[in-house]
C-alpha cells in the first residue's frame, strides 16, 4: 500500500489542495466562520471550554464546527473523483497496474489530511484562551479526536457522491444533502416528530449522536466502531462504483463483486448498530467526570451486605433523555463490575410488566412525560428512569434521573447515608436570635441538602443563658446583625477553645434599597467581626469588593436586561484540599479579609477564597448601581489587586474554623438562580470541618467550573481577532507565498526550455 504509486497519488491530490487558491479559500472561510461563531457564544457564557465550538445543537446564526464540516467537506471532496471522471484519467488509472482500492484509499487519505489540517488550524482558539482560563486539555483532545472521526466519515460520504457523477457541482449538492440528512436525523427536534422506535433508530445511526458523546471528553469503543463502520460502508460502496467503470455489468466477476460489497456494507451497518452492546471507554477529562471516584470506591468497599440497585426504565425511552439512559446504564454496569459482588443491579420495565409496575409504584417511582409531535399534533410520551437503592432494611429512591451530571454523587451519598448508623450522624448547631440569616427562609436549599447528611439543631436561647454547644459537632454562624450578649460570646469562645469546629459567615456591610440609586450599603455594627479579629487576627473589613473582570451577569430591570455586576464576584478557590478541586464560587456583596501578622499565634491561617487580580474595594458603598456607577469608570488598572474573601483556621487545640467575608453566598437567591455549585462547595467546607470529606471529591465533579477571566477588553479583543482574522490572514500569506514559489518555478522551467531551443 505504501509503494510509490500510492504515495504519488496522495501527493498529486494534496497538490490539488495546497497549490490551488480554492484550497486556501476553503481553509480561510472555514477557520474564520468557526472562530467567529465560537467567540460569539463563548464570551457570553464566560466558560473556559470549547463546548460552543463542538456543540451538536443546530443554529443558523451560530454554526458549530460539526455543522460547518458538513458544508465544508463536500466542497473539499467534490473534485476527488468527479474531476478524474470528467478528464478521463480515472479509466486510465484503473487500466494501469494500480489496484482500485489503492486509488480509493489515496483519495480518501488526501481528503482526510486536508480536512484534518483545517480542523487543527482552529487549535489557535484553545491555545489563545489559556491566557484567560484553565482549559481542560483532556476534553479538548477528545473533541478534536472526535472531529477527525466525523471528518473521516464525511470524506467517505463525499468520495461516494463524487464517484456518482462527472459534475463537481452535482457531487457537492449530493454530498451536502446526504451529510445533512444523516446529521439532522439525530437532532431531538426531528426525533420528537417521529414514532419512538424509528426516532431511536435514526438517532443511533446519526453521526451527531456519537460525536456528541466523544465531544464530552469520553472516547467510547461503541462510538469508534460506529464511525469505522460508517467509513467502511461508503468506501465499500465507492469501490463498487469505481470497479463498475472497467467491468461488464453482465460478467460473473462484477456480480460476485456486487454480492461481496453488499455483504460488507450490511456487515458494517450491523457492526455500527449492534456494537452498542460492546463495553470499553476512555475518560480523557481532567476531572475524570466519567470515571468512578476513589470516594465512591471507598464507600462500596465499606459495604457489609449486598446493596441492591433497582433501575426502573422504559424499553423505548423518550428521545429527550435517550443519552441519559445510556450514561446511567453504563455507570451502573461499571459500578456493579467493580463492587466485588457487593452490588447487584436489577433492571425493571414497568410499562411492559405489571409486577415491575407495582414495584415502581411501591417505591414512589412514576413515569415522566415528554412532549413529542406526531401528525401535526403534540402528544405526551412517558418514560421511566428511576432508581431505588436497598441496603438491609433501608431504602433510598431517586424518582427520575434527568441528567448524568451529579448522578454518581447521588448514588454515593445515598449509599453512605444507608450504611451509616443513625448515632454516627453529626450535629450542626445553627446560631439564631441575633439577626442571623434564617436557615428555613433565606437558606432553605442549602440546609435541606445539609440535613441529608447531618442533624440540624437551632441554637436560640435567652441572652442570659449559655448556648447548649455541648450537643453539637459544628457551629454555623450566618451573619449576626443584632447585639450578642457576653454570655453567648463566651459560650462560643469556650466551645472553640475546646477544639470546636465552626463555619462563620460575616457581613460587615448590609444591603438596603434606595429610591435614587437602587442598592446602598450600610454598616453592620454587630457583625461579630470584633470577636473574630481579636481571637484569630482575622479582620473582615467594612468594605465591598468588586471585580471588573470576574463577575456574574444578573437581571436588573423589569424588561429582563442582564448586566455584568462587579459587586457579585466570581471568586477563586485558593485551597483545593478543603474545597476538593472546586474552582470557583459566586460571592455577592463580599468584604475583603485581612490577616494580622502574629508570629506566636497558635493558629494556622490560610487563604481559602480569593478574587482575581482585577478586583478592587469600595469603601463608601453609597451607590451599588451597575449602570451609572462612577467607581467603575474611574478605576485605574494599577488600583486593582487580589483580595482574600475567606480563610481557613486550624488551631493547636484541634479546632477548625472557616471565616468568610460574605453571608449571601449560601442563600436561596444565589444557589437557585446564579450558582448552584455554591451549595456543594458549602458542603465541602462542612466536610473539612468535620474531617469527614469522603464525598467531597465526588461533589467536585459537579462543582468544577472553568471561567474566562480577561485582564482587559483589549485582551479579549486580541484573542478574538487573532483567531477570526489573524490566522486566516496567515493562511492567505502562506497561500500567496506558495503561488509565488510555483510561478517562479514555472518561469525557470520555461526559461530552461527556451535555452534548449
């Protein structure tokens, strides 16, 4: 195969790409549109990932790379065989002692090399974004790997349509149509209009479904087999068409060839279809999102009896959650195989079996409805995907699994809850009665999740009575705003001196509304800051931190306009040992923390939460309006600095304390609407205080966020235009230099011929 004719044919076709202006025109258009579309979305979501580039969602105004490839590759492959047929060179090649499959593979590889170059040129996007965020290069590797497989499939389709006609335009139209049909039939918007069985089959046969799996950072053997079978199918069909040019259609050799090719095509389709039962996958994500975490394995190893997991699912699931079905099944199979026979997974189909239906009903698991369109009318398609866990005489239920994200944590936490003896549950005392935030009103979401793992005890007593802290394992203080009696302060002091654990959220500046400017800050004279500063040398300043680059967008007007709000800081985790690899959290109206230099202190104080280096502080806080706030306009670059917003404290007496210069970060408003990961980070903080951080690493698979933080608008624009215009311009320069080189070579050749005459 690697003999001279094979290499010569590849070089010939590559010259057709890189020695002609059309090749560079295709590259420039492809790279420019890909970059423009990516940055149009990426800067809005502010996430350091390439998901907008590789998303399979179809959008005309923001086409992603898979859809651009569906348009680009037919244009790149339309000439490979059509031109040979038009010029009569294909028949000449086939009559020479060169096998047809050598010609076919040379055409395929030359087209694939060109497409691979086009895809890899977009690497400028993640490389430039490393200056603004922490990219997951494992996931990026998987995304480009999947793109090359998708490109190879589309090249095979383009070769097939190019073999059908001598006209390149017709070849392009056929390739585009066939590629689009295969891609579109995997979209959910199409699937919901079809009968479930047909919709599931079409999704299974669509490249979109399999590319989506790989683009998440998970290389699955089933997806590789699908793409391999798709490539083999169209290359085999192309081979038959090529051989038909030199064989009589009535000859026995041609008939045998047709039967053999038909058999190969059927075999390829069956391999791609039934290959879904084959196991084997590689998790390339940096956080190993699709791999069992050590904490889950530890919980499984601690099982003293059989854990039964009953999975209730539909044999014909709604298309909206078909991918979740696959992920849930894969995870449970992996969990069972690694459990050393301590876990048994049983599948039930309530829609097909009355006994299974009764079991699901008894467990509190019901079917969930999804809309689908049939014959112009919307109908409801129901499906089951619930999980029941049974251990000894205990049962926990997940009524419906909406997403695989966080599923491992749910299974691990519920299992840990069942194997834990009730008396082993630790108690968290929640300080009340001094104007603190209410756990049942302002922080209901966080404390509801907290109550699944810990017992909660409200601490509210007469100011003249000591607090009953002897009954708790952790003390939670959520921003006092009213006077606290010396008796209560002394109770807390004794508790901490005896090795107590506490999470202390302080709010030195409280928010009030103003008719003219909206929000204003007022000093909280009873913030408990005096005690914290005198005991630990940790001062929560009376200021408000704002960050002009690392913040969140929130709605401010009745019309729903969303604006970046620098006072709601997207802060960074400074100690991953406590937050367990979580990256960031949202801190609304936070205050900076200073640490006094106390050489003989008995406490080890470490930064836990920090702003970016583009933050500053507002010491007046009399105008917190995001639109007309002069403090943002007058901020100079050299006035920005990194501030601590939270610290961890470890004492020689075995005490552990976390102090945070904000109390709003665990409220329902923030967790339910802005940053759900705040609550999970709060749980990780609690786990560190109790030194029971088994589940923290599992939670961090959900918590981990990668954000883009630009030093300035100029920084952002440089990255944008380097990729949208700079790289395409370099391609134009390279193409122009190649043109000059070819022209000079032609002049020298002509001059040599003239001299010979």
